[in-house]
């Protein structure tokens, strides 16, 4: 099985190298930053965007602009949310979920129990990268209650169905463009919003955390590849979910596959010996806040180059999973 770990496309690498060798960068003449921000606005359909040096920098800048309390999912989101909120001394609460998924009625019931109205709900487009959140429906509930919806779209940039990473029903979109993300530059991140105050309140922080022109040049090219990369990854996960006996969120779109396991430590070890990409693991062991808080093994299809996601490869992955876990 010839699996390749996701890396920036050859065209992206050439553009980044060319930018790095441009002597104008030393004189702070860097149109790449403006071009990258325009590309982000186009793909998110927001009016304002800023490029930063990492996804965590994007989260920190947004949290710095909003007073808590925040709501985070009790599982299936980025663990950095809690760490950054603690660093900023921002209050947050965890909403109970269905293995990371938040449904509109669940959110309404939760809000009815709160004495203080939260300021914002932070979540990832895909719970645990495996189950699509009902973003539009959650946005409607949030706005009825005066709450901002902030979507971490690191795994959903370029959604052709426009249900995810879509600024028409998300107040703020944040994303990492590090490796191995859908916009796969190796580092960097972005923020987009229709509310300029979100960016203005953290203007000094954003200045310190801004990305370099090399990252921005790569981002421009990788955004062009995002829809194709995401679609192929979702299709591969759909195939595996359909053909693996038991998985979490079987009927939901996602970019990885999570399989229940009686012995995740042993099963993940055995799978790593059989399924890896360029010697790098694509297997994650649960319970894990970032995935699900149950005994399981994740196959991180999102970490693979879309070019290697053919049917023969996916069938072989399915057979290894069945032989070890069932």
C-alpha cells in the first residue's frame, strides 16, 4: 500500500521558494499578504480577513476580542480552545454533545439552563473531524439568543456544498493552514468575519502574530486546491464508513473515520504497523478530547495526499481495520 502523507503541492512549493528569494521582502514590499486576504474573503464570503502565523494565533486573537463566557463542545473540538481560554483568563463551559455533535434542540435546551447568556459558541466544522456539524441550524439558534457562532474550518475550507466554511451563516471563521490541513502550507492560519470590530479589538495582537509573505504566497495557491482536496477526502471517508462494519457518525460527512475498539492501545499499535504514510502514522488512539471520549481508533484520512485515495488503497485499509478490530 503506497500512502503519501499530505504536503503542499509542487506548484505551492515553487511559489513559496520564489517568494522567499524575492529581495523586495526585505523592504516590506509584500503584496502576497493582501492577495492572500482577498482569497480568504472570497472562499469564506466574509468582508474582512487577516492572515496569521498559526491556527492557535487565530483563536487567541478572536478570544481576545470577545468577553466570555464561551461555549465549547464537551468533545470533538480542538483542545487548544480550552488552553487558550485559560491563558486569557476567559470563562468557558462545556456543552454536552452526542459524540461531539451539537444539534439545535440540544443547544436550545442547554441555553435554557444557563443563568448568564454565553457570548460565543466555538466549534469545529466536523466534530472529531468525523461528523459534520449542522452549522446553519446552530447559527440560527445562536442569533436568536444573541450569541456569536465561531467555526474552526481548518478541515472544511472549500466545501463545495457551501454548508461549511460559509460566512453567510457563521459570524467568524478561523482556520489553521499548517500541515496536514486542507489548505496545506505547513504553517499559518486565518480569521474572516463581517464584523471589523473582531479584528480591530485585537489589532496589536494581530500585528505581532501576522504571517510572513512566504506563507501567504503558498496559501493563495493552496486555497485553489482546497475544494478538490476536501471533496476527495470526504469521498474516501464515505467509502470507508459505508464498508467498515461499525464507525461513529456513519451517515455524516467527515474527513477521518473513527472505529470503536475494545483495546485501543493494542489495536492502534497493530494498525500503525500496517497503515502509515511515508513512515508517519495516520492512526489516533481514543479516548481523546479532540476526537471522541470513547474507546476507539481513528484513521486520519485527512492526513493523506488526495492523489493516493484510490479504491484499491481504501479497500486495503478497510481489510486491515476488519482483520484487527472485528
